[in-house]
């Protein structure tokens, strides 16, 4: 059996954009510092990435938040 199933999948900045997270790097850093977004990892050098599982969980939380929040009455 290989370790592929146990290896965490990483999401790059481009992956975040494809997932619809289109905010500046400064905003991401600010959110991370405030605990509002998963923290980045440094796989090597100046490269940064995020654990895909944490990003997916974060998106699911935003979806649940949207479902229970009423922004306007029609």
C-alpha cells in the first residue's frame, strides 16, 4: 500500500483562485493572522500552499454560514 492516501494534498494560490477565493495576498495574510482562514504551509523555499482539506472545510463553513444568515428581507 502506498502513502498517497495519507499524503495531504496542497492547494496553491492558483488553486484558491479556481475555487473562487479571489482576494489579495495581504487579505489572506490578515485573515490567517485573525484565525479567519486556514494557515499556509511552506513546502520549500518561498513557495506557500494550503492544505486542501482545510480549504474545503473553510468553504463548507462559509456555505453553512450563508444558509443561516439572512442578509435582506424581500
